[in-house]
């Protein structure tokens, strides 16, 4: 389970169940377990504290901007 945080203000955004050991390039919507300080506006996932654009809404998943977030936690092996 990963905690995804904003790179600018360090606010908690999402609790995400990452499966596989690769990079976080996509956040599948059905694997998001809890939303903290994130919101969707105009097709983008935003940090609600500083309005930093974290990802683009592409339908079933969010296409993540690698420089806009950090994360802590462990990934689940396949």
C-alpha cells in the first residue's frame, strides 16, 4: 500500500494499492483505497491545498506526472 503525496506541499493525496515492482506511471481508479487531499477538476487530478496538477484523467486510470508527487510505503509483488 502506497501513500501518494504532493511534491510541492507534501500533503497526503491518496492511499493506493500498487501491484508490481515497477514505477508508478498509472494509478488505476479501482485500486485507490482512500482519498485525502486530492480532487478532480477539468480532467486532471489536483492537490487541493496547492492546486498542483498530479495526473491526467484517462478513463480507467490516472496518467501520473512523475515530478508532481512522491510516495512512501510498500509495493505488492505479483
